[in-house]
C-alpha cells in the first residue's frame, strides 16, 4: 500500500510527478490490460493509457510521449523510460526482504563457525552453514540452507537466497544477489589422461571472484579456477542455468540470458549481451560491446564490437540470412538437381 | 511382494485378469529380457512374451493382441495399453512413500513457523523450513531440506522431494510432484539499462501458480512473474532442467522433455508435446495440440495445431527434409561451383 | 607450503627431480605468466619457461622437451606430460578436505537414522540427512545438507559435496566425487497417455548405480530406472549440468563436457568423449572409443569407433565441412538463382 506522495518523495528523475492527488493509494501494481481502480499502472503506449484510464487506475506512470488527460481522477507521473521508472518505483512494492523475516537476525538453528566473522546487521536463516574464517559483510542476508564454506567472503548488502552454495575461498562483492540452487566454486573440469585411458583428476586449487552488483539466477554454476581465479565483473547479470567454467574472466555490466555457457579460460569484455543458450568455446576472447544472438556458438575470438549470431558465428545480419535460407535448403537441392539435369552434367 | 489377487482386486480396466492362480506372488518387476520366475513382466510383443514364458515369470501382463498359452503356470492379465497397465500396477511395487518414513509426521528438526498452517496428515522431513503464513494441504509430503517461503501455498497430496525451493507467495495445486533441486519462484530476469550501460534491477513482485497434477523434474526453475503470475496448468509434466521464465502462461496436460526452455511472456495452450532442448522465444504464442521436435527453436507464433520442428521452425515433414539436406550441403556447394564453371559465369 | 623434497618423495614417474635445492619452498602454484619467486610453476613451452625463470620461480616443473638452464637458482622437475604432473603434485596444495573440517567427525546437527550404517572414519557435515538402512563406506565424506535416502549405498572414500541428493536404493562406488546440487535418483520421466489426453505417471521403481571413481559436476541429474538400473561405469567423468535419463547404461572412463544430455534407454560404451551440449536421443547405442563434438545431436546408433559431429551426425571431417558451408548458404542461394535465370529455367 503505497501513496503517490511516497513515490513523489523518491525525487527520482525516472518518475516525475505531474498531476493529481498525492494522497492516492495504490494497493498493488498491475499491467494495463488488468488494471483496476486500486492499482498503479505503468503505460508506454496510447492503448495502454486508455486501458488504465478506463479502469480508473489510482496512479498512472506514463511515458513522456503520451498526452495525459486533465479531467482524470488518476494521479500521474511521467517518465522518459518506463523500465527505469519500474526499477525506481517497484522496490516500494517488493516484499522480498520480508521473506527473510525471523525473530532473531541469526536463526538459532544456523551453524556459524566460531571463527567466522559476521558484519553488522547480517541476517542468517535457518540451517544455514557458515564455515571457518568465512566473512560476511554488513547488512548481508544469508538465506536458509545456504552453505558458505571456509574462508569464503561475502560483501556488504549481498543477498544469498536459500540453498545457495559458496565454495571455500570464493569471494563475492557487495550488493550481489544469488538465486536458489546456484553453485559457486565447484571444481573446474580437468583430468589428465593416462596411457591406459583413465582420467586422473587435476585438483582445482583456485577460486571464484564476483564483483559488486552481480546477479546470478537460479540453478547456475560457476567453477573455481585451476590455479588462480574465475572472475565475473561488477554489474554483470546472469539468468537461470548459466554455466561458467574454470579460469573464465568476464568483465562488467554484461547480461547473459538463460542457458548461457562458457568453457574454460575464455574471456569476455564489458557491456556485452548474450541471448539464451548462447555457448562460448574454451580459450576464446570476446571484446567489449558485443551482442550475441540466442543459440549462437562462438568458437573463435571476436575482436570487434557489434552484433553477431549463428553457429558458426557471423555478423548478425548475415546470420539471419543464413537462418532464413536454411528453410530453402530442400528447394535449393532440388533446383540444383534440375539445373544439373538440364545441362546434362554427370554426377560426380 | 504382490499377489495376483491384489492386482485383480484393483479392478482396473487397464489390466484385466485372464487366467492362472490368483495366489501367484511377484517379488519384483523385470523387463522381459531379464525376467525370472519371481517376477511380474509386462509384454507387448511376441518375442517378449516368449522371453517371459521361458523364464516362467510368475505374473505376465500382456497386450491383448498377443495369443496367450493355455498350458503355462504363469498367471496372465491382459491390457489394451501396456503403459496404462504399468501406470495401474506399478504403484503396488513403488516404495516411494517409504522414503519419507519417520517416527513423527513432523520431524522435530524441521522449522515450521508458528503462523504456518498445516493440514491433516502432512509429513515434514528433517530440516525443512516452512515460512510465515505458508499453507500446506492435507496429506502432502514435504521432503527434508525443502524451503517453503512465507505465504506460499501447497495443495493437498502434493509431494515435494528433498531440497526443493518454493518462493514466497507461490501456489501449487493438489497432487503435484516436484523433484529435488527445483526452484519455483526465483526472480524473473529483468533490468532497465541506464545511459551509462548499467543494469538496474526491476523487482519481480509477481508469483508462480501451478495447477493440480503438475510434475516437475529435478533441477528445474520456474520464475515468478514481474507483476502478476507465471502459470503452469493442471496435468502438465516437465522433465529435468526445464526453464520457465517470468509471465509465461502454460495450459493443461502438456509434456516437456528435458532441457525445455521458454522465455518471458510466451504462452502455450494445452495438450502439446515438446522434445528435449526445445526452446521458445519471448512473447511467442503456441496454440493447443502442437508437437515440437527436440532441439527446435520457436521464434514466432504457432496458431495451427500440428507437428513442427527445426530452427527456424517448419512443419515437421519439411524440417526433417531440411535436416537431411544439411548433410548434402558440401556436395551442393561443390556441384553448384561446377555448374557455374561449366556455364562460364563470373563470380559475383 | 610445500618443499621440493616433499615432491621428490612422491617418487612419481610423472615428476622427476632434476636439479636444485630440495629445500626450495613453494607457497603457491601460479601459471607461468603470473609466476613469482614464491611459486611453483608448470611449464610446457619455451616462452613459459622463460617467464618462470625471469620470475625466479622457486620450483619449476618442465616438460622434458625443454632445455633447462644450469645456472638457475630454481629447483627443477621434469615430466613427460605436464597435466599428469599437475595431477600428481597439485594434491599437495589442495586444501579440499579442510573444507570438511569440523570438531567431530559426525556433526551433532546431522540426522543419521539409527539403522544407517557408517563405516570407519566417515565424516558427516551439518544438517546432513542419512536415511534408514543407508550404508556409507569407510573414509567417505558427506557434506553439509546432503540428503541420502533410505537403503542408498555410498562406497569407500567417496566425497559428496554439500547439498547433493542421493535417492533411495541408489548405489555409488568407491572414490566417487559428486558436486553440489547434483540429483541422483529422481524419477525417470514416464507417463501413459489416456484417451482424454491426460498423462498418468508410470512409477519409477528402479535405481541408479555408479561405479568407482565416477565424478559428476555441479547441478547434474541422473534419473533412476523405470524397473531396473541406470548405470554409469567406473572412471566416467561428467561436467556440470549433465542429464542422464532412466535406463541409460554408460561404460567406463568416458568424459562428458557441460550440458551433455542422454535420453532414456540409450547406451554408451567405454573410453568415449562428448563435447559440451552434445545430446543423445533415446534408445541409441554408441560403441567404445567414440568422440562426439560439442553441440552434436546423435539420433541413431554409432557402431564404429571414431570422431563424429553435427546434427544430423556425420564423421567429424564431414561435419566440419558442413558447418563451414553453412556460412555459404546465402551465397549458394543467390548463385543458384543467377544460374536458373541465366538458363531461362522456369520456377517450379
């Protein structure tokens, strides 16, 4: 239950008060097509604004390009970027931290090793395990059933959702968020093959380092390095089911959709985007500002910024043509056979 | 250890008693090629019947098309559909619920919030966590290490295997079964990009709703909606490693093989089937009664029932031809070069 | 902190002492390009040896093909195979077992059923659950939050990392290592469809059997068999996110990279290798000594050893040509159109 006044008092440049009562109360947030009179609604297109007005939505946050009526009972905010307005306003409606409510900040059932160091205002859920000499920064939230192994470090104001695994010696920055069942710091996959064809394990004695503001979805896995560090830079966000192999170095502010996989020792610059199920081979280097379409397979370096797609990888425009022509392949084969026959050429 | 009499007393139309002693005892169930004299065997083909007879299997459940001998010591049941017979009879041999045996229905080590509501005959395993105001229906089984966050609701007779995660406010219907390490209700993947290229999180304040009789395999992830609901309809079954993004709406009685992925805000009707690793882009709508081959990629709406495959998607017959012609591509390229040379055409 | 003397005393044929002080002390292991004077360094190429010498690395393990200087203060070992030397020496630097340190071998918070049998020197972490009649072999390590269901068996000297799930009746051999969030023994995916289009569950009453020295990465899933056994043979290693469906039989000493998937009832011989995201259809048989490239899809038997790739699968050489020609597809289509026009052929 949020009033327009509370939103106004955010003084956000992404949601500027326009008109209406600042005492308007929104019970919830709904998409335009489901709007009702108790809801706050974000609208970016004229028909969405109509829907919200018709439903008499109590608060409407509209893109600045839309002409707002002057005879409406709704309260209006204007934004240059609807998604930025959502990022600014939705935290007011987000009860996420209530999920971690408990009578005591450190749940009595949690196992915290005496040598572990917990900062100020750390919350630790039921049955969490915090190992020897682990360090947890101020204001961080450790969900129930999280396992943090020895000497691992968690920065300030980081959220580990329930059932996350943080391996020994791994380091997470501040303001990270890691979703359930994600594994950080399992062994990299490395074996030496004997003459007899057996595979002897090469111990993985490195670690994983995550910068600040890194978010990893549910059921991801980031392997520890063989000797040194696997790194994911600050501001990089990964969706569910992403796989990062040992020794990988990833820069800042990248976005990876679900099922992204990167094999050992590859590197990615900063400000890149990867579609779902994109896969990067081992020992490949991708520069800054690269966009890779979903399902692409990158097997060699990409030294130039730009958009790419396909497998093998091509500039995005070319890869879209290749994809479109794939459906022509049967016709191409038949037509070529016709040409060969027409010309009386022999089969080779 | 099950007698033919017990099977007969099921009075199932999927396994009809034919002949033999109703006191025959099966210690186990084996496939025809491994049958022995203590086993119940399901047979659908003549050579399987021979194998079962040769092994003197104590109980044989045979497809009705098979001619059963009259001089055998085995006890015979007949079925119109061997898999339906398995679905009817195998529960007698399934010790699954024994896995959840414990001295007290609510294990003393579990943490159940005082405000949570548990129905009749609910079983809660060691170290399970049931949050504030969560509700668990009658006869449900909550495995060890399951985490159910605040205000989540679990229907009656639902089984949550160990280490499942159910996020705050999510709702599961009755008779659902969720396998280990599956995450229901992690955040959807949504960020607003600033001018500086940083990604600000858009809080995900919606939830996940599962109908009745939904089964999800191990290590799946279903994200909560941005504002409203991500839905999976009654009777839909998913294999391991399936990914359902935020705002997705899936109908009833669908089957998804392992590695199925569907991106944000897409919809699927009812009675569809998806092969392994099939992937659906965001904002795509698929109607009822669609079959999608494994590894396919669906990037636009499918408004007509039918079978489809490939990437880009084609009617299944066409996609199989395209696939077959892919192996001809090298030959096609060479033959075309020969034609061009033959004609004296210049390269363009 | 390891001395050259300790390495020498391994008497490993994979790392033979050559020269220098046996009192040399390595504080850590670094890659050549990051070497410093306190580090042990493995080098296989001349420029790496130069890097290590320049940094005055305290211990250098060099491939036997490299000419070692006689005027260096470093201590030298020689190896015929650098990775085998890593497999031999790195265990000295691997503090993995320290992650499982605790005051008592069986953590008091663990729940061990009175009927479970634990061998000598078994370590059980906080909140682990070991079910009725489960058996744990001598010297095994059960991480925190591991769930081992009833009647499951774990061989000697096996490591289960935290949050692993081992289902009822499943059996693991000796010296296995299973990484976090891996599920062994969830139900296979099997339903019988009713006339009305509903899917009735076929109970999965089989189990999973792993041989000795099997390693499974993080977030894998191996399903129990419908009736009998899903098997992974001794010495087989899988990376993260691998999926093994019910009734699959896999031989010995195979290596599967991340995202490998194999559908129901398929079989794989021994000494095979599978690249990342390789997928095997159901009821397919692959013989010994087969190499399958990453992203390949195998939909029919492979009865001959060799290297293969692509989808559809081809001998590797052919599949690489097909892949290369894919990028030519647009040009091929245009050129063919030009030929058809040149010849004055009508469209068909």
